[in-house]
C-alpha cells in the first residue's frame, strides 16, 4: 500500500490532533526505518527521543519475548520481579541513598504523579518555566508553559506561575514558603533544545532548600542516557527531590516513572495513586534490557563523542546560528531558513528529524548510532542546507 493510501485511511479513522503524516513506517532495524513504499530512512528523531537503543534491538526482542511468554500483565495487587529490579536499578542510577519509584505509562502520567505528590507538602503553589513542556493531560498541561497549547483548554489548575527559563532571579522572586514544587526540564526539549546557564539547577536546588519547595526535574526527554548522563542534570552535582522519566525509559515500549528521593519518597500512602499499566512486566523487561545495552556498550561516553563531532561539523555551516544541547539531544538553530521545510527536505533525502520551533531542527537518534551514520547525517544535512541557501 502507498503512503498516500495510508494517509487517506488515517484521515478517515484517526482524530485530527496530530495532523496527517506523509509517510507510514512499516519496519525498522537499528537506526534504519522503512516506509510503506520501501524507501529507507536514517531515523535521527528516534520516535522523539524514545527509541533509546534503536529499532528491533536483539536484547530488547529477547527480553520482551521471554517476558511475554511467561507473564504479560499483572495488576498492582501482585508483585513481579521485573518491576522491583527496575526500581532498584533506577534508584542506583540516581546515586541517592534513599528513593522510591512510582511507575506510570507515559511522561504526562509521571508528571501528574509528581504533581499529586507535591500536594502532600500541604502546599498548592507551583512554579514552572515559560516554554516548558510537561505533557498534555489537564494537570501536566497546567505545568506546560506554552500558551498556544494551554489556551484552548482553560481553565487549568490554579496556582501555577510560569517564569522565564534560566533566570534565577525570577525563580527567587516566584518561589516562597507556599510553593509545593518547582518543575524544570534540565534542557527544554520541545521548546527547541534550550540549555540553561551553568549553575541554574544548583541555584534552584538552593532556592528549594531555603523554602521547602520540592525540586522536580522533568527528565522525560533528557533521561536514560540521552544527554551523555543518565538523567541530564548530573553536570551540576545536585540531587533533586523528584525525577520524572518516560520516553527512552521503556526502550521503545510505553513506560513512565516518578522517582521520589529522600523524605518525599514516603509521601504517598497506600491508595494515594495508581496506574493499571504502570510497571507492566513487558515494559520493565524492555527497560532493563535497554539499560544493560547502554551500560555494556558504554553508550553514555559514545553520546558525548557524537555530540562533539556534530557540534564541530554542523556549527560551522552557513545558515546555522548555533548548535546546542548535550549528548544526542541536539538543536540546530537556523538563520533565515524555515526549519519545517528543511526537515521536509531531509526526509526526502532519507533522514528523519523534526522542527520543534520554526527555526530549530532537533535530532535525537538512538544511542546506538554508529560513527558512520553520524557522518552520513552530517553530509546529507550539509548538502540540504547548501541547496536551501543557494538561490
Ligand atoms: N515532559 C517532557 C520534557 C517531554 O518532552 C514530554 C513529551 O514530549 C512529556 C513530558 C510528555 O510525555 P508523554 O508524551 O509521554 O506524555
């Protein structure tokens, strides 16, 4: 079936919230995906920072197949080994002496859980960043700092103040002893891979310590090794009170998590919260396999090497204002060029990326990307840009 046939059926049967994509993907292996007409692409978007070890990774296939052949789903009335093993592993990765995990099915759900946890402080006020993206369910949307996404669905949760990202003085003014939590992305992904000044997260940690507000880091996009660190805040040597995760966490399967650290790990009592699919055995098996692939392949270090290479080669191209981000979460800021059009051209030449803003191209390939695939991206991107600039 042709891509256009899929599009016609999609139009008739799916709601219009995503618009209509131009291609239907039928299979993938590693970073290479194929559309319904047999055309191959290098997937440099990774399901928007989600396929952390690529498509059809043998370790994921093995772990998922074994798990689903033994036990596919259990309710939260029962334990299973995978959910405990994964919680223990995530706690180990945080380096915190005491933490507890709540598993959910998505990033929005993980942030909803953080929001509810923060009510256990006895406070209701929240501080978040302008431009931030924390999800689209009504609680998460209340945290999201993008007015175009919020406006059609007002009124949202009361008591959320949005302040400029990266501005510690604004944070100091906004946070008080009435603040339940501050929620911040270590790098704002959907806003166009916006990196805060060094010391920003440490400054927020100090403000939260002084006021008793929970410091929640939304690591849904930056997490699971994407930035060359496990969560994306480690360069500031702080430990937040809460970490939320999803996307790469499930190794391509749906999984979210809210890790509560220190005293707030005791806030939820029996009956306070729940999610039917949270901690599903198959998703947990995939997650553990993905973590193991990342550890064994030393993929955090590799991500930093790729970051250097991409920044060095793309940063000098005519038409590029800035290459920002960390590890394999990179935003390429263009000068006088339509990023959506460049993304479309790249797709035509066999590279998948997206344009989170009118002037930014985002790349978030699997951590398993090879040096040769990085070179291929650089070469195709350079020629697409050259073509766009040359009249
Ligand atoms: N938080 C961040 C930082 C995100 O980037 C996203 C999704 O892009 C979310 C939360 C929401 O995640 P989900 O789409 O899984 O609900």
